[in-house]
């Protein structure tokens, strides 16, 4: 019921714009910045941001946005980031997470990592369909966004703020991260101008996508 109520909060279009903006930044966002991005007054933005916090979709804190400290630095401002928890709704109730964790545990114990990665690579190729490998990083961004990875450009590469397999990856990181890499290799292609490789960073997807070494993209 809590998940349903939390997701229902996003039905308001202004509230949804604010939430999507905060999530897309990958950092703390103040009320003034969020209001400007959503095209609404600061007071209205503050109201909706606090509603999102109350629903468990955002987390709030306070800090001095000026970066200064001591006398004359001004009062700390309220800032918002995406909440760390997950929300999902299934009617009637389903428990795919437990099934995924059991399958991952069995695969890990049986030592069938290579078979899992091969299956993931084939699934990625099937999702790509008849299209060739991604033509460049811009196209890779579009493909990854469509799959929910929340990609962003960084240091000449593409990183991803979201791991769609996060819940299971937390319990079985080598197995699931390897599967994820193989899936993206199949999805993006391995013979084109971009490549996916493992480069884990806290709080992000374990894979980075970059230009192939033999390409100038």
C-alpha cells in the first residue's frame, strides 16, 4: 500500500517534473534550482519537494549552497536527492525479487557464470534486433536511457546512475555485474565504435561505455 501511495504522488505533473529533475542531477538540488528547472515559483516547488520527501521518493538535508562557512555565509538551505529505497507496484502481488535472488544463488553455487553471461549476451543481441552495433556514444545514451539505466556523459564516456538489477546485484555482485556487462555488450555490440567495460563506482551501475580504442568517436 505504501508503494502505491508513493507512486500516486507522482501523478501531479509539477511534482513529477521536480522529481525527474532531482533524479537526473545525481547530486543535491536546492529549492531555487528545482523551481527554476520546473518553471514554478519557489514556494510551490518547496511544497511539492516536501511532499515527495514525505512519500519516501526523495531525501532531504541542509547545507550552505554558497560553499562558504562561518559568519556571513548565510543560513543552510534545504536540499534534495533521490531516496535510496526502491518502489514498485504489482497487482496482484508478485515477488520476482525473491525468485531472482534464489536463481542467482543457485547459479553462483553451481559455478555457471559463463553460461549466464552467454545467455545475457544473446538476450542483449535479441533486444538490439537487426540493427547493427551502436554508431557512437550519443546513440548508446539513447539505447541505455530506454532500458532505464539513466545514462549521463562524463569524462568522454557514458556512465549510468541506475542499475536495473540493483537489488540482486547487492547480494551477488560478481555474478550479476558480469551478467549486466554481457547484456550490454550484446545490446550495444562489440564490433562497433563503442564498447562496454566494467568500472564499478559506488552508487552507480558497474559498467561504463566508452569509445573503442580503435575509433575516434
